[in-house]
């Protein structure tokens, strides 16, 4: 919910009858959120499968700042952490909190000719 309004997901296309499509696809800021795959890969998700959602691996992207051919690695990748509340009676996740955001390499570029 946001400002008292409930948000929902609407499918933009339905899979063909008999296809192997089992779960909706969700995107985070334009890229696939692969941290959700373990729960979707489980035929019948249990607590162990749900616990795999807490660790968020760093992304493959580089955060580049500045210009030039020389690089200084300012920060290395860091795992993120997510917590959630799960309601077994409805089989739904009812809340989610990002305790730490996953980070990629942060690289300062320098040495550009002016």
C-alpha cells in the first residue's frame, strides 16, 4: 500500500495453454530480480526455500564515476539482506523490508585529458 492506495500486478500477456510457465515475472528497476528464483523454482515452497530470499547477491553492474582510463576501486560488492513476514494460512508474503541494499563495484575513473 502507498498513501492508502492498494497496488496490484496485472499480467500483460497470458502464456499459451499447456506451456511450462509457472510464475509471473517481476522486474526491479528494469532488470530481472534473480533473488526471487529459488522460491519460484520450488514445486511446494517450504520454510527452507523461503529463507533463501533473505540473502541478496550483489549485481553484476559496475558503478562508474568520473572520466578517464585509470580506475580506483572505491568499494567492493556487498551482499544485501531482506526480511519478510509470511502468512502460512493464506500462503502470502505480507510484508518485506530491505535491511541492506546489495552493492556492486564502485569505481572512480580519473586521468581524462582536459
